[in-house]
């Protein structure tokens, strides 16, 4: 079957030829794993960053679409010697690419720019991405002068209007691209031939040596004998590939078959023991010791944030998190009912100051502050303190009193087979407190909460849609926080 190979598919091909083959010939299976909110956000962010990067070239003309009309328009604008083109489309010998930015030079050659929403050049993909385009453009008779990557500058801190020249870094990667150009031309032909073969390639799926999170949606199709839950799901097995390879090479896929003396970490051994013996591993002595250290009132606290690629407010750098919401349950004593407080910023300016003031009103000077994964909340607090020096003492006091409830599970004081080696709140809550569920909520995970807050701030969002988002955000963050209280209560009743 004659196919068109886009630069996106070429980059996917470099990662795994089989994966792209399934994209062409088995789209139903390939599309089974829907894009996560995180992946969708990356795509949206990429589009947003590219639009802003256009400001670096005020004379640019945008070509929309990828079809024949866009290709004809591209040729027309090139013939007219248009100085800067955004998204010109080229198709030749079954290769297709839309170039981010093409800039005409005095000698009629062009500089080619690839805009990335990253804060650095990714040597594994960006050079190949550009080399694909350079090869294609040369096939189309377009002479290339130099190749560049434009990416966000992580050191930029916004003050006043965005300084477009400081927000971005333009890196000359011409030499690196020229070094791999010929090899990439060869790979492009190989990819085209491979993907033109309608017969599915049999044999080895190299991901069999990688942890579950690296498998694409077609893994089960290509590896029907690998169990749905087994050695690929061992805790952090992706970080110890040699161990996984050893198990696979001796034909061990099931947890029950892992030799007792096999060299594994404590969490991995516990995961197998809890699963194979179908029992809960509980270290009540140490759980009690941890809980004994808590000082009442207890504060169960959870933040929601948005990482804007293009800084929205003064004092923010690319991707620095905007704290827009928190939920807080306060428990005055073991036997009292928890009291709920919340904050959600619905205006479009910087929420940091109001967020901090509200927190200060609701968190007293004493008491343990319980979070899940303290690295996140403490980092946000440190950034808040940097932007609001007047609140440093309060923020420092919060950070000094933070206790990470996840640690009880990280330290292996409580291991349940249904955690499946994971210790996120989304893995622990349904096992310990099954009556609490995220399933009926309009927002079920942090990535979506973040996107929804952003959506709420768009001018195009109707009042009705805003109200729905506000309701969903409040419900989600409240449950995330109540979940910590419920898990604490479960543990408390277990040991006291
Ligand atoms: S599971 Fe891995 S090796 Fe197999 S097709 Fe998917 S990405 Fe490629």
C-alpha cells in the first residue's frame, strides 16, 4: 500500500517501527490507549508556544492545513519570495512535512526553524526532526542555509510585558543536523519501505524488556502470552531493566514464578509476597510510631496548580506552577468531625497572594500538616515565598510541619496486593476506603483539574461552562483531601 510518511511518523518509527506499522494497519488497537490529559496538554502547549514564537518573525505568513491546497499555496509564496513562512507544507516522494518557520535569506536559501515547547534541545529527536525536513526540502529544490531549534528559556522571569526575545532561545544546530543528514535520508527510505509492507512483522517486541508504563496499546496484541499483571508491573522495574531482562530470558512472566532468592528490592519482594500469599503486610509498630508523632489539630491539605508554558504573571518562569486552588480538612482531635475549608481562584490575574492569605487564615500556628507527596506542595510553597517575601515566615512554618502520608506506604509499613506496587493516592484509596470513589466525578485526576482551570479562564468559555468547571474542581480537590483524612483514619483505627 503506498503510504505518506510524515515527519511525526518518522520520529515515531525511530522509537519503534512496529508501533507505527500498527498505526497505519491496525488503527483500532493503536488508538486503544487514549491520550492522557498530560499528553493532550503537551500538544496544546506546543501549539500555544508556536503561536507566541511567531512574534519573533513579525513578517511571517501562515499557511493553514496540510492538504494539496496548502502545498500549492506554499509553492506560490516561495515563488513570490515571501520573506517568512509559518507552516509551509512540502510533499515529495511520499514524504510530508509542515515546517514551523522558514525564513528567506539574501542568497535565496532559507533558514529553517523548529519550534519546541521544551526548555532545552532534545538531542534524541530534535536533530532528526530537522534532518528529515532538510532532506525533504532539498528534494523539493529548496536550498537550506542553516537549521535552528527555538525553545523556551527556563531562566526567563516575567516582569511586565513578555519580552519575546528573552522568553525564547534560538539555538544554531546546523552542524549537528548536517552530521546526521545522510543517515536520516537512509532511515527515511527504510521507514517508507517497512511501512509499505502490509504483512505484520512477526517476532520480538523489544518492549518485553521494559516496564508496563513503556508499553504501547498494541503490546497485548503482539505479546498474548504476557499476563495482564506480572513481572512487568513490579514496582520501579523500569529502573532496573537488567533484572527484568534476566527474568524474561529465563521465561518468568508471572509473579508467582519469581524465585524466592531473586535479587529484588524490598518493595518488589513485598509486592510479590502480598500477591502470591494473598495477604496484607502491616507493620503496626512503625505505623503507630509515625502517627504518634502527629500533633493536633491535623490539617489535611491538597493543592491544584497550572504550569503555564508562557508565564502569565510577573515573577513566573516558563512552566512555573500557578497555585489556583487548595482544599483543607482540619481535625481538632481524634474523635471530632473534620471541618472543611477551600479556596478556588476564579479571576484571571495572579492567584498567589489571595491563595496565601486564605491559607494563612485557615492554618493555625500549631499542628501537623498532612499532604500526599510532600515534594510537590513544599516546592509550590517555596515558590510562593519567593514571590511574596512578606509571607516567608508563615510558609516556612507550613513546610516545617508537613508530613507526607504517602511515606507510610513508601516505607512499606502497609502493603496490599491490590496496590499492585504503586503508592499514589489513586492506588491506595480504593483499596483502603472503597466507598470513596473518583469515578462519579466530572474531574478524576490532577492533570484534568489543571486543564479545566485554564479552560475556565478562556474568554470563549460560557458562564454555564464556568459554573460547571468550578463545581467539578471543588468536588475533585475536596475528595483528594478527604481521601487523606479517610486513609489516616483507617490507619489510626488499625493501630490504636
Ligand atoms: S509494545 Fe513496544 S516494541 Fe511493541 S509495538 Fe509497542 S512500542 Fe513497539
